């Protein structure tokens, strides 16, 4: 590398670093907005499913935590451990009526 061009190369690398940091901040901000939107949509989905009686609570014996479950047996949460754990159905909306 020619020592005459080190200053130019350094300026170029600094500019590239600034652009990359700006892109990183922008993408991080967009990711955060999407995560918030996803959480809002999942809460709304849960409310709708609950209102239509499609959600039942399943109690996980190992963790002692009640997980929402859709009537077809799939879990609302994305934790696959719950599907494999021994569970006791507490109640469904249809059973209570």
C-alpha cells in the first residue's frame, strides 16, 4: 500500500463506518417497531380467539405455569417444550357453559 493514499483510505473507511452505523441504527429501530407490532397483533389474536372460545388453558406440571392452547391442540406460545410435557387441562370456555 502506498503511504500517499493512507489519508484518503482512512477518510473512506471512516465514511463507510458512519454509513454502516446509520444503517445499523435504522434497522434496529425498524426491528423494534416490528417486534412491538407483532406483540400487539398476538395480543389481539389471543383476545379474538378467547372471545370465540377457541382457547383453553393447559397447566404444565413441570413449570407450574398455565399455557394458552388452541382447541386443535397446538400451543399459542412458540415454546415447543410445552407440547412434550405432561399436562392437565384446567378448563375450556365450552366446558364452563
